[in-house]
C-alpha cells in the first residue's frame, strides 16, 4: 500500500510485509520470508526494497474427515479439488494449501450429499494446521513429502444426517394461462425417489423455460420443501408466480444492405 513520494512510516512497511507474506501463504508457500531494506538518500528521502525469499511450495500432507459414516474418506476425497502431495503431481497446484479452494471443497461436499438425498447435511468445520514434518515423510497414497517445509493437515468435520425420499412432488401455478397440470412433464422428481438437489434445480430451470415460451419471461419458480424427519421424507412443491410481462418496444435490424427491413420483419413471428 505504500507508494513513491508518500510519507514513510515503519508501520506502513510492516503492514506491507504482512500482506506479502499472507499472499505467499495463500499460494501454498508457508516458508516465504520478506525483509524490508531502507536505503538512505539525500534531501530526507529513502529507497525501500523488499527482499524476498519465496521458499518451497507447502503441500498437503493429509486430508481427514470426521463424522462420515455412509461414505468413506476415500470416497469424499474424490469429490473435492484439494489433493495430497505426491512426487508425480509436479504439474498440479491442487496439492498446495489454498483457503479459497477449501471453501470451494465445502460446497462440493454439500452438493455431493444433496444429490444423494442427505438434505440435512452440513459441514461443521474445516481446519488446516501446518505439520512441520521432516523431508521424506510418507504421505497418503504412498507419496513422499518433498522439501523440508512440512505440509498442511486438512481436517473437515461433517454431519451427514439421514437420507430423505420424496413423498410428493407437485406444482402450484399462480399464472392463469398456465395450469399446474400442464407442467407435470417438467418435473424431474416423483414420489418414491431419493431426494436430489440437482433434480430440484433442473426442475426450476425447466419450469422457467416453459413459462418463458408462453410469454412470461420473468416467471419465478420457487421450490418449497416440507421435511418429515420421522418418516425421512420430503414433500416438494414448486410455486410458479407471475412476473411482469415483457413487451417488445423495437426490433432493430443491422447489416442488411440488400434487403429492406420490412421484408425481413414479415418473416418474424
């Protein structure tokens, strides 16, 4: 944040040092160091030099899961982007610790469980701790931890919850021109199916498209689910609300050098 010709303060320098170190740590370089050097100049001026030692990339030593009973650790590792380090992954960057990637992994796990009926699934916590293991430490899958900087141990705690089935799936249309029964073919779920979050999203998209074809371009399709935890079922109802109709104000035709506008317009529906 410090700029040329600005007032020099050591507090600003230290703040920039911490920003640079944090940037390297987010890139998986835990051992990066930054040393600011000040060169005195005449007329009460200084040159500021940040001397960097990037260090080696810090890999992932282990990925542990807590609370999973239905799916094994190996199954869940295939669903996330973060991977453990190994010598043959030298072209990959997914084996470096990245907090943003870990956030993405939490969402991937949520989608994985929702696709399989676990509507109550949640990630309780995700923690990354640095393990200063010596060089040559054996990793998951038989690889070796390269370098002397150790690696991160990722621990993800989850609650799977019960698996839900669909008790009923129907549509409630509030649009006079679109009766509910006319859209039943757009449902991607039916009674007896295992609840699937992706199928719910696809049904919403299909209902929106069907309404748009009838001139309701801004129709809102909203899913509502009522869980019966005792029976482990979900009753799903898709509410179709009428949005404002969209009218065409103008049709602009460009690039027609040989054919007049009205000739092209009469071909339109």
